[in-house]
């Protein structure tokens, strides 16, 4: 492949043989901004998702189904040993794992909230300003 920086063109050879001095079927200078050109895809250009030991994640079990699990070991080379919440262990690449998305809870009243364990209201310890003024008077 040749490059002409002055004219912003690239020389493309079609039908090249694997031998250095083998026959070339055709050559064509193509502008660098041509839609006929595409960027070369390389494995190093992909961004990998990195997980840490003990991190909660959603790895694939079978097909596209994901289940809650924890990273048990970081094996290197983009491989992780995963411990699913049901006790099963699997080794996966990060491409088959998703980061946990933290759910956004709807804000409740600032003075009262409900405990999920007891399902009873919890009273906020911060007193109401109007009650403080009434007591001071």
C-alpha cells in the first residue's frame, strides 16, 4: 500500500499474491476520505471492560440470559472466574459479562421512609422547624 500525503490519496492493490514479487491484478489511488476505505479493525483497539475481585456483575449463563454473580478470581487475559449466587462457578471473558447498574430509587418524603425489612415507617430524627419555633415561644 502506498500513501500520497500531498494529494491525500492511498494506493490500493487488488488481487495481491502472498509472495513479495508476485503478480498484482490492479492498482488504484483512492482519496483518504473515500467511503470505499474503512479503518482497520484490530483486537487492541477494542476497549475491554475490567472487573475487580469481589465485584458484583451480571454474566451470561446461557445465550443472552444474565444472572447475578460475583467475580471470584481475576485470571488474566480478560478471563474471570465467576461465582453465581446459586453456587455455580463459570470462567468467562469480560465480553460475556455486564457491570451492575445501580437502580435509581424514587425519592420519598424527607421526613418518613419505609423500612423494607419491617415494612413499617421510620421517622426521621430531624425535627420540624415549626415545632421548634412553637416550643421556643
